[in-house]
C-alpha cells in the first residue's frame, strides 16, 4: 500500500460543482471538502463541495479514499 500523506504544501484544487480553481494547503493529493468561495453561497444546505487536486501525484505516492457521503436516513431510521 502506498503512502498517502506527505509534507504540507499549497496545491491547485478544482471545485467539482462549478469548476472554480483555488489554492488549498493540504498534506495529500486526494479530494478535499471545503466550502467553495465561488459557488458555496448558492448551495446553503450543503456544508461543503468536493474539490479535486490538479497537481500530479508524486511517483510512489497514493491518494486517500474519497469520503463516503451519507444522510441521516442512511444510518438510522426516524419514527
């Protein structure tokens, strides 16, 4: 299994909702989930948007698994 984290650095990330590109500081090359400064205000019920890294992953390094998104009804029943 490849290492998925490295030294903290600023990389280019792209919002999958609107395509906005921003600089984000992370210690990996996987997806991140901040509120998009360009389109987050249009989606007030979403806590964040998915951003993908645009930088090439260094040789020998892996990418963390994306977070699984669930809703309250997926993990318990409401009666």
